[in-house]
């Protein structure tokens, strides 16, 4: 009896394998006629830095001294200031105070006059280059693929492809038996 069960089991397994083998689809390839291929573009925006430079005129003032500084204007100012202070003051005490104050003010004024005589300001124009970074935005259309419409066995299909396929497109054909 065991031998009989084994024979039936083997026969059943062999039959199932035959049916399963027939049920597998066979894959083949064919060419389908392309009806049209439409290019697809996307707009890509980029921003790139660019340096822009220009020349600018700037007025510069430079103070220059010439010759050595003389003590004469300060001494002369002190003497004149002292004399004026003395003349303006009334009474003995006021004359002394007026003379000292006048001498100090006169010396200061004389020093300033002496400095102004021994120096001068020169103004000149200097041309300098100025630069700044600006960003330039650019838009560019980039080809991203093709929408392809094709016909195979009387029916139409569409697919997006990375390249233009030309007049035909290769298609995969699966053949399956009807059970």
C-alpha cells in the first residue's frame, strides 16, 4: 500500500509540474510604430554671483607744513597781548592781571597765526576702484524627456522616455496561455 501511495504522489507531482510549466508566460520583444514624440522641457532658474566694479573720484584734502615753526609769532602776540592787557587794566592790581591774561591770549593767537602762515591745505582728486557682488538670475529650459505615443496591434499607448526613439519603439510582449 505504501508503494501505491508513493506512485500516486509522484504522478500527481509530475502533472502539477507540467501544468505549472505551461502556465508560465513567454516573453518576447517586438517593434511598435511611433505616432509622435513630444519633447518635455522644464524651466530651471539659477542665480550666480558676479562682481561689478567702477571707478569713483574722491576729493582728498591734505594739510602740509613748510619750513620750521618760528617762535616769533608767539612772542610778538604775547608782547602785544601784554601791552593791551596792561592798557585795559585800571589800577595796579588790574594792570598785572590784565597784562598776564593779555600775554597768554596774545601768545596763543600769535601761535595760531604762525601755524596758518607755515602750512597750507592741498585738495586733490583721487580715483579709486569700488566693487560689489551682484547676483544674476537666469532661466533656462532643459529637455527632460519625450512623451511618446505609439501603436501596437491596433491599440495606442503612451510612455515617457529619456530620448527620442525615432520611428519605432521596442516593446515587450508577454504571451500567456488561457487556462
